[in-house]
């Protein structure tokens, strides 16, 4: 694969939080809609919360998170589907330029006490957007950079999903307002052997593609013989934001996308 690894690292002091195992029992009923909406509102600012389309108990393996397949197997949680809406961005010197109406799906734990993930999609997916590899392969790619996901934080984050997006917008790699798809995972995150810390893992897809990778001059290779990287290799980025301090920590385009893409 021709994809190149793009990594930038800022390291900040962080408060280490304990992970909290998910409950194993499967409940047939779902918590009240008012509780579900209230839990989501503490973490995510979405106007569409006033008109929830669907609340359903589902297997948490739907979230498809590397390193957590075994933990999520047999677990159920709450899936909330919201109607399409725009994300409100802070007024800054640089206009957001966001014109997308994204359909949001929010996953919560079994009792709807914690938000686990937020997935956003457009009504029709661009052919220039590809998914990452299945968790097993993605884990190997993440391990190559000494990265690891260790369950979910035991308590709600001090930093909201929207605040994490603003931090990526200000200091990260890739443009959240211009990304067609934005995924947010609230995880215990570890890198370079450091203790796990609560973090937002923000995956952006479908933003204006980055320049095609060129071979280093030392290889003395004619770039015309290599060809241009496909757009789907250049319009994806994963940013990590400290969920306690709100500071941007790291960005990488690993795990690499699949070719051909998997149907969403």
C-alpha cells in the first residue's frame, strides 16, 4: 500500500482515569428517552436531540473499535439515531465553512449513563471515502505506533465532543467543519507505554485531500513513475484530544483505509 504515515505529536500532562468494565447483562427494555437525551446533552451539543428518530438496544460490537472486540462481545448498549443537522462552530477569525447536514448516531452504555461514541454520516457517501480495516488488522497498525485503546472512561469527560472538535480545528490535522464524516470515540488511550488516559479519538473523513505523497529526493525516483495517491488515502485523519484538559495530543492517518471500500 502506498499510504504514508503522517504523525505529529504534542505531549501534555494528563489526569489518569480508571477504565470501567461494561455490564454483561442484556436488558430487554431501554432507559427513558429523557434520561438518554440528558446524558447525550452533557457531552454532545446537537440541535437534533429535540427530535430523536430512534432509540434501540443493540450489540456494542456495532461500534467496531480496535482492541475492544473481546470486551464488547456479548455486551449491549443504547443506539440513538438523530435527524440530519449541522454542527454549530465557534465564531473565530476563520469561518467554519460547514454546509453539511450530517446524520448522527450516538452509542451509550447499557444504562445510558455514559456516551461511548458519536458517528456522523451524510445521506449519501462519497466514493472517495473508504473505511479502515477490521479491528484485528487495525490493531496491528496502531501497535506499530505504540498506540492502544483500553476500554471506556469510568466517568463523563470534562471536555465535550464539540470542544474536542474545536481543539482539532484549532491545533489538529484536517478540518472538522469540512469533513463529510466525523466519528468521536471516548476511550482510555495510551501511547508510547504511558498510562491510559481519557481521550477523545476523533476520526475525520472526506475533507479536502492533502497533497499526494512524493518520494524523498534521496531515493532518486521519478515521481511520475509512481503516480498520484488516490483521494481516499489523503482525506482521512485521526486526532486524539485529552478529555480532561482539552489539549490536542496527536494525529495520524493510521489505521489506513480499505481498498475497495466496505459498504457503510
